[in-house]
C-alpha cells in the first residue's frame, strides 16, 4: 500500500526532502563536480515539486565525459536505468541529456534526474528567468502553483510535458489565480492538458 501524501503541499514537501536525499545517496554532486558547474533548476530549484523529478544543468561536457558520469551513477544500486539523448531543439543548442532513473519511495512512478549538459552561457540565459521566478514568488503564489500542479497530474502521474515554465509564467507574470484560466493559458501556449 502506498503511503504518499494526498495533500499537495505535504506531497511537495516530501518530494523535496526525498530529492535532497537522492542527490546525496547517488553521490551526484561528487560525481559531477570534476566535470563542471552543476545548477539546480525547475520545480526542484523553485521548491514547487509535484512528482519525483529533479532538473539540473551541467556545464558543457563531451559525449564521452557524459557517459563516464552516467557509468558512475549507474554503479549506484538505486539507479536502474540511464538514458542518453542529444538535443533536438534550438532552445538547448548542442545539449546533451542524461536521465538516471532511481528506485526509491512510493510515488506511482520512479524518480528521475534530468541532467542537461549545455554551454555555460546557455545555462545562464535559461536560469535568468528561473532566478526571477524564485525572487518574485510569494508564499501564496508558491502554494497556488503546487495546488494547481496537483490538479493537472496526468494518468502517468506527472504534470503535462513542458508545462512547468508556462505554469510559472501564468501565476507569476500573468497574475492568474483561477485554475481554469491557467489551464486555458497553458493550452494557448500549445501545452496538452488532459
């Protein structure tokens, strides 16, 4: 029987605690540090987590170096799969992607860490808005974002693909508070919300 919290704020707090534990348990920072700067981002950095997913940026490394990182992560008993991809979007030019999946907890889906290796200037550009979101986010907006994310979890128990950035913009930049209005905003941005 699963014992994960049903209240979205409790769920988010537990996800954040587990994310911190997982990063330590798989020795992610120790493994990656020799290769370059690691930058937390997304819902983990903003502390608005809704499902077991950690987003990180890594300074640009070679394919061989990324595979070396992946091999070291795969040596951890908690890691059962490591996926590699090359970026197919101009938003992440020359990006290399590594996704370790981790056995831990009871969340209806496995933990994953999304690691994008990019040029530092691309990371800085991507993070400028994320830093602004964090500086602008009030406790009230944070709570709304978490509660909203919980209402739109898909059948696979995650938020819709690529929705996070637009959710933050809707609540922070657009000042939306009504959940239906936020969903309409997401749909207008091309996000598929079931």
